[in-house]
C-alpha cells in the first residue's frame, strides 16, 4: 500500500515527538480495593496522589487518625518507590478546623526538616466520615529541589515548577478587601522568596471563608494580574479556614516564563480574574469548571447534566491544548452534597474507563439548601502516553 506523502510527513513528525513523551503510569498499592479512580498517577519523575484518608479506620483521637492517613499515603508512595520525603506539595482537608494545631504536630513528626509546601483548609464533609484527607504531589529521588522560607517552607521549587504554601492575611484587616489584598501581598512575598513574581503564577486556589463576597475577591484580585494573562483559578467557599482567616491563597508557579502559556478555547472571552487553563511546561493546570452551559452561563438543575457540562468544559480546554481526557493525571471534585458521590462516580467511569486520574472528592462547605454549584472540577493534565498499571 502506498502511503500518501502528507501522511508520511505527519508520521515522521509526530512519531519522534510521541516517543519523547513520558509515560502515564497508574500506581496501585498491592491489596488496594478496586475503585474507578487511581490512588496515584506517575508521569516522568512526578507522582500525583489522590486524596488519602484512613481506609475506614476511625480512632477516637484525631492525631491517631492523621497518622493513619499519612500511613495510607505512605503505602501509595512506596508502591511508586518513594516515601514521605519525596512529597513536595500537600493539601490538607479537615472537617474541624480546630484540629489544625493537632495536625501540625503530626506533620512535624513526619517531617523534622524540609516540610512540603502545604495548604490547610476546613471542609464540610469528607468521604466515609473521615476527619482528615491528604492530597499530594511527590517527585522521585535524585531530582534537584529547593526549599524556600525555612523552616516553615513557603515554597518548593522542582522540575521548573514552584509549589507555594497557602498564605492568609497577617493580622486583622479593617475590611474584607483589605484582608484579600493582604493575602495577595503575602503571596507576592512568597513568590519573591523563590525569585518570581505574579506573572509566574499558573494556578491559584482562593479558599474563601463563609459569607465572604466573591465580588470583593474579584475586585482586588484583578489588580495583581495582567488582564487576559491571569492564572487558572478555582475559587472555593470553604467551611472554615485556620485562625478564622477570611481567605487562604494556594498557588503554583512556573520558574521560566517561556514555559508558561495560557490556553483559551475560541468560545471563551478574555477574563480579568481567570484563564481557562495555563501550561507550566508540559503540565496544564485547569481552572475550576462547573456545569455552566457555554454561551448561556446558567446551571441546569439536573445533576447528571451538570457533570456532563463540567466535563465538556474541561474537554474544550484539553482539545485547545492538543490534549485529551487520557492526559488528565489529577482531578479534584468538589460536591455541593457529598451524598452525590456515587452518582458522580457512575459518570466518572464513563469518561475515564481506563487509566483514570488520581481523584480527590470532598464537600467543601456545610450541607445546605443553596449549595451551588452541585459539582466543580479542577485538575492537572500532562503531555504523556499511557502505559500499563504499576
């Protein structure tokens, strides 16, 4: 069979590129119960871990539950040939923010030095009635990393990515907008400690305390980022934040601005507060997407439709970036009501039938009649090729 010249040229161009892409490898510790998501996904030297709790154990003491959660995380790390020392980014979800001090004691036992970048927030509910859930990113041994802001660690730089710890406004501001401005200034200080500035940010999680107006955030936020070149953003109304803070900002930045690129589907207008997705090298950071209808913005009341529209919004970004759902390595699912988990997972299986991403599911605020949206996804996709499970 004669191969058309144009097709031959395409094969010659794309085959070497595909060969150079890292493999996407699903990591499942031996004996792990079957689930529609992956406990972790390894791409190159970076491991993206799903939210880990205690695998059903509920000890009376919170500190013991936190240790068990770290042990569960450790088993998945070990399956990838890593341990706690490989973790560079840690997200901590607590159902009672008053447990933050106790968690800090357990954390210091786990990390006598070189703490990972981390954010601690209060949520409404966690799967299985857990009180703590740990989500992490780790890198293999031998990969150079730099810890900034010792001993607390304000940022960790590795692979050209800078993971920043969550920052809250210092002191008591006179108003909400001043508090938000204070948090953004503190984020700038953390960036400068790593030799960066606001232009380097690719993703930001503004965690909002109850009843903080979103309009106040947007009014202040847009003053710190370039219009049309803002980071991807997932804004979440939480149950509570440490110290009664009105806002905590968690962020990821890229060291080299040449490796930062905004991805915007043709249907999306420029925004002063969020880009749909932003590349940091080969990693694409996705904004938080709910089930809004493109061109209308209205949410359907039907939960299944909200899931499908949310995933469609993600797919629009992926396709604009030359990627697909199979490239998603980490996905956060924020539910208005955790009771909808099984309904969400039924559709999740349809979209990710093989080699699914690491999935973290939680209800970020207390259950209420007006919890909207019913679902929001944010995540990370990486240029990669799929390999067999480990």
